[in-house]
């Protein structure tokens, strides 16, 4: 395997000059906001890791087979290696070949060698007769098969992989089959992208830990663990997950510390219009803010900023409401992480779905949580998960899609009737037609 090449510096990003201050608060369409985020998402450097620890990682290079597989012609059945052209059904058994044990033996006319699956076919033999078609008779075997074809039950050299064949392209996520392929050709350790280092920070004086009993006016912090789970599922390395009070000095100190050591910082809360929405206030001092508001529901007050050398660091100031935070993660953070990790499947599948019931329409494009299933006619059917309030995290439970419901201004009504086709982002495979 070639050593991992040093990663070329990214070209400067077009949008690198900060957006004019009066543009930051413009309500921009989600597509425009996503394009801004992705323009700043840069490929992370490569590293090599032991193959045994590489599951879920993203390949940093194309992998090429450096030898044929199998490296020898191998039996694909337990049976007898023979010469196909031999006339007589009787063969003298002159030896055996078992997988992993190569004995010196050569098949000649009138003879056979007992062989197991995966063993190298002995010299002279050009077919393997499976054991079910034979019958032992002392030191002979009787073949109960009229015709034995040349090559029968033999896997030739290079049948599975040829020398020089590309096994996997860079950008592949190493799942079980991919790990096995790489193991088979002996590429251990394997070159992968470094995982994005992410810090997660909840903000708000009202928050207590999940194991604590909330006092008057307090609630438990649910966003931090939600975001840690979402980040981990995307292969990020969560280097810190903590909580900051609504105190300017304390928040500033914590942000300073996290910005210095993270590829990505994700906060929740503190980005809307309240006087203690300090994340928003501090971002202007610590980072280069790129946008503050997106024309979408939920998740309008979503702050995106860049930091560090070459603006390589990405800062996502997600709104505090739990559904807004998770939708914001899905639409902006997740795609950025997959670009940084060099994945070639950076986007969720977008598919047309049929609404199965009348669906309310809001004043902004809305990402409603929905269950998508395959209908009996093969079309995809979508039902939203009930009340879509941005505080109601239960609306995400069991959802396998976000359906994109256009705003009233486009629909011309406050409801989309059942039967309307909308776009869905699939977060997981659709359910089968008969799933409960
Ligand atoms: P904020 O964006 O800080 O104004 O918060 C908006 C709403 O989300 C408020 O009701 C907060 O109490 C709630 N909230 C903020 N952070 C969290 C969190 N980490 N977990 C659960 N709810 C939160
Ligand atoms: Mg708050």
C-alpha cells in the first residue's frame, strides 16, 4: 500500500470575506444556507488505523488489489479432483488435499484426489466431482455422474479479484463487507480520514443534568445527549460535551477553550432575540459569522460561523428548542461532517412521497417529522408524526423522514390535502407495507 499522501491545502473559499453586517440577519432559504456551510466544510487529513479499529471509518484512498484472489485454483465443493476427460467411472484414490494443507500429489488418468472446499486443485486435475455424486469403494471411488465438465467446481485464479483491480474507492464507509474485502487483500493498517473533533455545549440557566431533579423554572438538558448521539452516529469524535450558564464571562471562557481545540463546535440555545441570548452576541467577537437566520421551520434562528486558521473551524449555534436543534443538525451539521470526513454519500436520499392525510402548512418551509412506508402499489406514503411543535421531541420518535412542506405563500392555503406529493429526506429506510 502507498503511504498516505499529505493532504493538499484547500483552495481559499470564495465567501471567505465576512458577509456584510446587514446581510447576516437576512432570512435566507435553507438551500442557500446549506451551500454556505458546505463551501466552508473542508476535507480532514488522512491517518492510518489498524483494520480491526476501522469499522465505520471513511477510506482516504482508493484501494487496489495487489494480488489475485484466490491466489490458486481452488475447489468450491468437497469431493474428488479428477481429469474431466477420463472415461471410466472408477478412479483410484491416490491422496488428499485439504484446505490449508498442501500435499505433493498429481492426478493422472484413472486416479482421483480427495479434496475439501478451498483446497488448491492438484496438478493434473481439471474438475472436482462433488462428494454427493460419488461412492467410496475400498481404495477407489465410483463417480455417479454421466458428464464431468472441465472446470466444474473449480474457482480459477483471480476469480474474485484481479491484481490491479480497484476494490473500493476513496470515500467509502467501511462496513462489514468492506472490512472483510480489505482484510482479504491484507491492507492493514488502512488509510482513513481523521474523524471530525466536535465540542457540544448546551446553554441556559434553566438547565439541569438528566439525573437531577429540576427546581422551580428549571428543565433537564436534553439537547446535549441528543446531539452527542447524533454526532456519534455520524462518526464524529465528541471531544467535549458540557453546559454553560447564561453568563457572558463564563460562556466566553468556555467558547474560547473549545474553539482552540475543535474542528466543529455545536451549541444549543442562546441564539434568538432574548437579552440573555449570549451565544449570538459572543459569536461576533470570537468568530466570523456567516449567517444568523434561515427561512425554515423549525430552526429559524440558526447561527453559522467559521473560526481558526483559514476558517477551517465550523460553528453551529443551533436553537434551544429540542426539535429545532435536531432538525438543524440534520440539515446543516450532518452534511458538513460527511464532507469533512470525505464520504461520497454526503446527502440523504430525497424522494417524492404521497401525503396520506391533510397536512397543515406554515408561514415558512417546514421540515415535518414523518413516517414513510411503501404502499401496496409501490409508491411511498408519508404521515407526519402529529403535533409538530419545536419543543415536542416526541415528534421525532419513530420518524424515518423529514417531509418538506412548502409555505402558505406557495401553497395558497393553510393545508395540503391528502394525496399531495411532497419531497422527503429519508433518515432511515421506509417501512414495509404491512409494518405496524
Ligand atoms: P433558547 O434558544 O435558549 O431561547 O431556548 C429555547 C427553548 O429551548 C427554551 O424553552 C429552552 O428552555 C429550551 N432549551 C434550551 N436548551 C435546551 C436543552 N439543552 N435541552 C432542552 N431544552 C432546551
Ligand atoms: Mg436560552
